[in-house]
C-alpha cells in the first residue's frame, strides 16, 4: 500500500500514541485495581480485629459474645453494602453466621493456617472474602472466621474506568491522527517546495540555487547539500561542454590537415617522392589523432577511478635512460640533448607505469617547447629525494603558472603557436603524482627555461 510521507508520519505517531496510552491505562488500571482490593482487605481486617476482640477460647471450645455486632444493619441487610460474617468449627460446621446470610453460607477452605483473602461469588454477587483461623492459646486451630464484603462499588469503579477508556480511546486516536497529519503537512511543506523546484529542472535548465528554508534544521542542510550537488553538476556540465569543444577542436586540426594533403594529391599526377612526403604528413597527423585519443581515454580512466596502482622499487636512472632512447629521434630533430645526472643505484618506491607516463609527459613538453640546440637536464638530489627536470627553453609566463595543471589549459608560450597540444599532459601528470603521493612543483626562469621538481617519499 502506497502512503504519502505525511500519512506515514501521522500513522506511525498514532500507533506510538496508542501503545503509550494503552500502557498508561494498564498502569493506572492496575494501580486502581490493587488499591481497591487493598481497601476491601483493610475493611475486612478491621472487622476481623473487632470480632476477634469478642471471641475467646476455653480449652478447645469457643466463647464469644457477638450479640451487639450481629445486630448491626450491615450484617442484617443483604442489599446495602452488606458485610457477611460466618464462624465454622474445626469440622467445618457453621456455628454462627450473620442474619443477612439467611440459610446460605460462605465458601471456606479447610485447614488454613494463616489469614487468606480471595474472591468468591455469592448469590450472583461478587464478594471479597477473608478467612482467618481461630486458635487456642496453645496454637491449635479450632475454627475459622469468614468475612465477606460486597465488591459492587469496586467493580463499578473498574467497569466505569474500562468503559471510559475504550469509549474515549478511538476518539483520542482519531483526534491525535488529525492533529499529527496537520503538523506533518506543515513540517514537510519545505520538502514539497523543493520537489516543485526540482520538477522544473532538466538537463538544460539547472538552477543551482534552491531557496533555503528559514530554520537551520535538517531540511536546511538537505537544501544546502542539494545546492552544492547542483553546483557540481553545473560545473561538470560546463566542463563536459568544454571537453566536447576541445576534442572537436583538437581532432579538427589533424583531420583538416589530412583532408588538405589528400586533396592536393588528387588534383594532378605527381612524382613518387611527392606521394611519399604527403603520406608521411598524413601518418604524422594520424599519430597526432592517436595521441589525443590515448590521452582522452587515459583521462577517462582517471576520472572513473578505474586505475590499479602497484608500488615497487624502480631504478630511476634506468627509466630515464630508456625514455631518452625512446625520444632520441625527436631530440635529434631539434638538435636537443638530454642529460641524466642520476646515480645508477637510485631507487624509488612507485608504480612503474605511472612514473614512466609522468616523466614522458614532462620530457614531451620539454621537446615541444624547448629551443633548438636546447638541453634537458635530469638531476637527483639524494639528501632530499628530489628529481629536477630543467630545460633552457623560453619558460612559462608567470601569469600562467597557477593554471598549468588545470584540465585542457594551454599556456601561451612565446614561439609555441605551431605546437599541437591538448592541454591534458600536465593535468595527467598532476593527477598521477597526487595518486602516488609525489609532490610536484614548478619554477619559471624567465627566458632561461622551466624547472619541474618531483618530491619522492623517503
């Protein structure tokens, strides 16, 4: 069964109230019930003390003078709060009884050694009865005194209490349910307001500022949390648009180059060496597209958190030598050199593949933006566990330094207008260093190149 939230609140509160009222009534009823019977028992004990003062024993015989007591109205009239008295001997024979018993007799139990109270029914009426043993001076029981008091008043009080409760109980629950429903409806009004605003939202219409409730309660916190979530969604949506625009732009450039090259080739027949040159240009453009796609795929893995890290000892000198050999042809194209000033036994605890990608991105940037006949130097400081990569290129303008690790950010470096870049290299470097606990810093030396510092864990 589908219930509205306010209905569930009212229902659950009503159930809780019903249980509470029932428990309270049971406790009150129990107290009144116990008190009523204690009052009857005290009345019986009062009669018992008065009667026992007029009863004595001689040997095994009873001697008593009850004439005045038997003549009392309460012992003669069986209709108005009567008290019934009866004495039986040790054989169970009724010796005396009050006149209001007439030819009847009270129930009694044989061989009772102590005072006993119990409930009985006499002439279709409820009685509270006390039975008390009559003993000689030696302690021998020679008879029993039975005293019965009508329970009419007590039963009437308890009956009225029960009837009142069961008559008022449904009305009280209905009233409580209605009041709780009204309170719950007012309480969830801000939630309904949030629902109304949320229903108006869609992917192209996200209002990142829902109105905050007046009271700083849980609903206020919920609204603030939703606002923060909407801001993150809006930021992500803007970033997605930017990524889409950047990808389109990055892919359009090499695709336009490929198309232009092919259009030139089909205009007229050419010499074989022309076809070879243009084919090489097309291959370079395809390589550029592959590089863009690889970076975007790797970026997607980083964003999804689907990246396994296996830290193990890595020889830093050997890795840098391998990277230098891999990029040797590019160094030769610009007449650049790469110096590895790292001891051969230098060991760092990192993920091999991730560190290799970090260093390759930094080396790639040095080659792209470095000057012809420039130099890239890698130097290890053993006392601080810092690897420094320094080039002597144009450097990065100071105003761009705070943003170079941002996603798709490309600094306007002098002389780099022809350099193709996605703006993802340094962003990926920052992500990978953070993942491995490597601290990266950058220092710009105006017109004397850039320095990157990698602080490894000791």
